[in-house]
C-alpha cells in the first residue's frame, strides 16, 4: 500500500463521447435497467457501477476510460436514474443488483469485464466479484464502503466532529424527540407519499452528503440535483437500514474468492463519508491489489487527485485486453 503523490494540476478526462448503443433490460421484480455502451465496439469491456445507491450515471462517468481501448458499459441500478420504476425500494437488494450485473453481461454477450465502482459502487463491485470472480478481469474500486456498523455510526453521528455545522442542519430538520434515531426518522419521511415531505427530506439528505464529499467546499459538483435526489436519499436510507443486506464483515471475508483478480484501490485521505480505514482493511486482505491513498482529496471521484489515480488505473489495465 502507498500514498499517492499530490497532483499539481487537475488531469484531463478523456474527451466527451456518446453511446453507440442504448436500451432497457427487464430484470426480476418488475424492474427495467437503462443501459448504454460507448467507446470501442470491439474493445476491452468495462462496466461502471455508480454510487449511492441511487445516484445514477452521468456523461462524465464515461470519461474515466480510453474510448479507443474500452467498450464502456454504464447502467442505472434499480430505482436510479432512468431505470424504472423510479426510486423504488421493492425487490431492491444487494443480491438483486449483483444478479442484474450478471444479467447485463450475459445480455451483451461479454465473457469477462473490468469492474469499476466507487463508494456504493465499490461495495457492489466487491459483492459481484465474490459471487462471480470468473467474470472479472480486474477491479478498480474507489472510496471503499464496507457498510460496517461503525461506518453507519460515523455517517449519522461521527461526521459532526469535522463538520458540526453541516451535521447540525441535517439533524435539526428532525424534531428533537426523534433525533436519537436519525436514520429511522429520515426513512419515515423519505417514504411518505406526500411529495412535500419526501422531497424536503431528500433535499436535506443530499445537501449533507454533498457538503461532506469534497476536501474543499465547492471544489467539484457532486450534488444529485433534480429527480435523482429522491432516489439517492431513499435508496441510501433503504440500504443503510438493512446494512446493505450484508453480513458483518461479509465483503472482507469474501476476498479469498477473488484475491487472484488484479485490483486497484483508490481512496482519499480525508474522505469523510467513507473513512480510509475501510480501504486499508481491504488492501490488507487483498495483497494483490494496489492501494493509492490520495493525500489531498476527500470522497468524490471528481477530486483532482482521485480522478488522476482512477484514470491511471484504467490505463494500467489496458494490457488485459490481450489476455
């Protein structure tokens, strides 16, 4: 494991590009996944797993990968982005999402692919690799989120040590008598059928997370604005309530199933949403993976140093296309 060098200047993304294929894939439980494929139609397949849960994909997510080399697959997970039904928590578990990834791979006729995920996407990437290691040519994971009990305690309470004013706004939205259980209190509001109630709660939830996601205020734009805000807050609360539908330490205990798969772990030193100890614990269990701790970054994939390390990782794994 190592500390990544600070980046003097923000690296450039690969140029903007448009998909050459889009569609919807029906999956179990009445869900349909919006997906797209861009880059090289004959290239090395990579699947992008977005965060949240519920954040959805954006055009910039295509740009972590060399489009001349990679066949880039992006999709909105159940309830997120353009997938339907929107913001639905029904039939929406980690096992469902892992099965969806495999269904999409099979539907696209791909033998193996590089799996790239950050934040919740890292959780999902590790769960997928544990279930389907033979389908993974490599993993690039960022902002490791293991959803351990102390990760949740930190999110709802510990962050106030660093961001007391942000936490105060987030917590005082809830009446004093309910503040001992912020997750339960927000959940009740996020599933309330009244838009005035669930949208107000989603806005506060999103603002809290966005403010805590970067090292410097306003450094990058990460807010799930507009329609995606409700899906982000509701699905995050849903998964947090169920500890991501994982047993305690399940992801670390599963590492031996995929430890032979090449990997790159990227994490910001000052990640306030997913503290860096999770990345260190993963790297210790997975000695074949590199660990880059970016010294001048928080959580967001768009922090300059993190973006640089992610693009370096996808560039480094180009050689796998010939194997």
